[in-house]
């Protein structure tokens, strides 16, 4: 296991440092719901107590070969969202956590949002999306709702971390350095999903594009701050799930969506921070735009032509995704192996490639486990390079990028150290980091309520 652990560190290190690895890194992740199905545990029960699937996760880790942890956990936590009365993240009768098309920000509130996005989210958006945080409806209970929501989420993530840590020790998975990763929405995606809603933003783009543009720019300081990793590292990244582009016209993408996203990725690159963009849907019409992103940006694709994507982007970027999850249920084991080898022949040359599927499964029925095992073993056996250590594509250099002038994040509800010290002058300077950490934690808690 120590040998395998070392090999995994080396192959990821190679890919992230513009070298051909010994073999293709494999990144396969099965969410909590899938592991629950394998364990024969109700999805609802697993969402409330992930330890019910701990042994099943360990068993899957033994059966499915991946260089990263096979158990992926989950994002939405019903114990947290229900404590706060969420209407934007609700559990279905089968246990799926669904994201309805809900409006958190009204059209007439654009100007207020542009003036102070964080304050508007706290005052207007959260009481709509999380009803029990509305003091007008629930009085002092609203304070308890927020506290319960925070505690429930923290407790749940600790249990997930316990399972993952145990698996990492057991199987020697590759793990990025602590604090090296972050996550954020693209500014317009954040404005769309839980603020204006999909239908609302679609109307706004046609009717009031200037307001949309101003709102995305006003969001930038908050969004930029939230994506920054705690401890940046060349092997870490900031994850962006990209939602809206495939649903809008290219001209609207160019004017409204692209500018703030490209700016954020370039700002991070100037600091030596890489981005991982999940290009949801079919991005073939946007490949020329993607070419302008910083070198070694990690691009994960859901759909598209692998040959064209590799040809256009393979020398500059680290590519992943594209292999259809659907083949696990639609093909025989032999066909899965053949398709995997064909895919590797396209994506392997020149390096800068990490194997993963085009999407994560939602339920255990989305995979044929024996076929999944066969695919992973095929990548392990055939995804071997004959020129490890050679240079792979273009090198990254942070000095190639210029950081934009980002205004300091301000809000009437954000208290920096100077403001805190003015209120509590007896606080020692040694407490500054703790005070700022608590303020940052609240910023992040509010931000991720909009994911």
C-alpha cells in the first residue's frame, strides 16, 4: 500500500507539473446515495446518518480501483436545510435532494443588490429561501434555526470526513494538500441559480441586460473572496460548476457571463492558483473562448467530441470527464473495455489527462458495478505511458497573468478587524486572526447556502 500511495502521489504530481506520468490518474467518485444503494440502506436514512454506509464504502474502495477516494459524500444536508426551512433544497419522497426553480431575489431589488450584495442576501434572499430564518414569521426561533443549520452541516461533514479519512488510510488514495482547494460559482451562475432563478434570469437577459451585468460585477469581490483556498498549492484548485452558458445565446454569454468568470480565473492564476471548471452540458461552441483561459486550467467536460476537444485544448489544459457514465448500463463488459481503450487512445497522447466519467451517478441503479470495475481496471492496465517524465504540453507561469484591481469586500454586515477593535477596544491584537476567521466562516456559510 505504501508503494501504491507513493505511485499515486507521483502520477498526480507529474500531471500538475507538466510532465508525462507513469500512467493515467483515475478519479472515480461515488456519491453517498450510490453507496447507500449498494449497502441496501435507504437514501433518506443515509442522508441523516452517513455512518450507516461506512462499511459499504470501504468494501467499494476495495473493489473499485481509483487513485482518489471512491466515496464522494454529498453536498446537501437535510438536517441543516430542514432546520432552516429551505425551499431551494428539498427532499423528494425517494430521498433525492432536489433544487426547485425558486426566486430569492426580486426583479425590483436589483439596485439594492448591486449596492450591497451580501446585505441583500441576508435581508431579502435568505428569509425567502430559508423560511425559518425569517424573524417576522418565526420570531426568536429564527436565531435557533440558523444555529441548528450550521451545527447540523458541520456535524454531517465531520462524519463524511471520518469515512474518507479511514478509506484514505486503508487504500492509500491521493489527497491534495490540506486547504489547497476551494469552490465558487461563476458570478452569473450565482445570480441565476438561487437568486433570480433560471426562468427569472432568462427573462432578465432579454429585458434588463444592463442590470444583470452590473449585478455580476457587484458580486465579484464577494465571489472572488469565497473561492480563494485557505492554503494555495500548485496541486490544488478552485472548483467552478458552470451552469448557464449552454442555455443562453453566444452573444449573451460573451457580454454577460464570460467577463467575470475569465477575470476570476485569471486573477487566481496570477497568484499561482489553478481553477477546475466543470463545463456542464455541451460546450463545443465555446471551445475558442476556453482557449483564452490560463494554462493548466483543469477542464472537465460533460458532453462533446473528445477528438476535437483534445486537439484544440489538450496541449494547454488538463482535461478530464467526457467518458459516458451511461456505457456502464448500456454496454456489455467487453464493450465497456473496448470503449475505454478507444477513449484512452484519444485522450492519453501528450499527457495532461485525468480519467473520470462525464458525470457522477445519482443512484446505484445508474451503474453496473462489474462494468465500473472493468472500466477502472482497463484504465489502470492500458493507461500506461512509454515516455514518463517527458514534458507535457505548455508550462504554467503565474507571472504570465495580471491581477485585476479587485475592490476590498465591504458590506454593512461585514465587520473587519478595525471595526471590531473600535467596538471592543480591549481585545488584544493576538485575537485578530480568530476574529477574522469567525467573520470569514459566516461569509462562507451564507455563500454556500446559495449552492
